[in-house]
C-alpha cells in the first residue's frame, strides 16, 4: 500500500462472501511483529536454559552413580580394592539395578577369595604332610635297599660256603674212595 500503510484481507465466510479488510500504518504492523518476535526469542532462550538445566541435572543423576561404579570396578581391576566395601543404592531404576548387581558380584568375589585363601591353608598343610610322608618313604626305601644288599652279601657268602663245603665233601669222598681201595688192597694182600 502507498504511503507506508499496509492492507490485509481475510475471508470471513465463504457462503456470505464477507471479507475482513484491515488497513493501518506499516510501522504499527512491524512493531507488533517485532514484539511477537522478541517474545518468541526470549521464550526460546528461556526454554533452552531450562532444558539445559534439566539435562544437566538428569545427566548428573545418571552419570554420577556410573562414575562411582566405574571407579570401584577399576579399583578392583587394579588389585588394590577393598572387596568389603559396597556402593550405596540410591535409586530403583536401571542404575540402581546395576549397583545392586555390582554389589552382589563384589560379595561373591569376596567369598571366592576367602574360600581360595582357606583352601591355600589346607593345601599347605597337605603339602607339608606329603613332604613328611615322602621323607619317611624315602628313608624306608633306603633301609629296604640296605637290607637287600645285606641279604645279597649273605647269600654270596653262603654260596661261597656251599661251594667250599661241596669241595670238602668231594675231597672226603675222594679220600674215602682212596681209603676203600687201600682197604681192598690190604684185604686182598
């Protein structure tokens, strides 16, 4: 529209053919648009700030327990962890479920390590008993070997004695034969 004015038309009713027409200064239209645009921008900025605050709060509520679980798991993985400590459960959501599972895992791991330590003591005692038994067995085997050697020496000595006795018996038999021949010669003579 000429002269800094605006013209706006809107059909009110298609049946009656009525059209609503507005005419006014252009500056007034721009002022309303500018005011509405500022309101939209301010509301968008406020919405962004509120959304950011809500996101930060929710993220901290989710991330902080995960950080605690992460530190605890890394502590256990490093080998310097106290398995008697448990993480406090502060929620009943998935994070709380994760913490509960981790606490159960830590308790089970603590019991396994306790059992392993107990078995280590039992195995140490059994090892000591086995070593003592092995020493006794070794001593017994040494004594058996000495007895076998002694019996071998006695058998060797007895065998030599039997050979000497056999030689003496053969000599006596030979002497008896010789004596018998002499007796037979004297009887004949």
